[in-house]
C-alpha cells in the first residue's frame, strides 16, 4: 500500500497535435454542427502551428462558404 502512495499513477499528457486532432474530429462528428464550418476551423485555426494569416484565411474561407450558400439554387446547380 505504501508503494502505491509513493508512486502515484500519472496520466500521459496529450500532445497539442493529438489534442487538436481529437477536438477537430469531435467537432465535425457532433450533432447540430455545421460540418463545412468545422472543417474550416480545423484547417485554419485548430492546428499546432497555424499560418501567420490563419485568421484572415479562415475569414476568407467562411465568406466564400457563405457566398456559395447564398447563391440561388440555379447557380449552384450550374457550378
């Protein structure tokens, strides 16, 4: 019993890469979550070493997604 108290079990800490990958996967798999938006967040912001312009790139991707979704159905079908 004293040995168990002297050497407590310590859980292995996740690396930032594993944590962010798990967070990204959980976000994409969650109900009532916009999968396209979750993908943008994962690609641009939920990375260990985000690009210097990560926020601007994410903003541009979100604006492009919004524009695509706002386009009339006929335009979306034509490509």
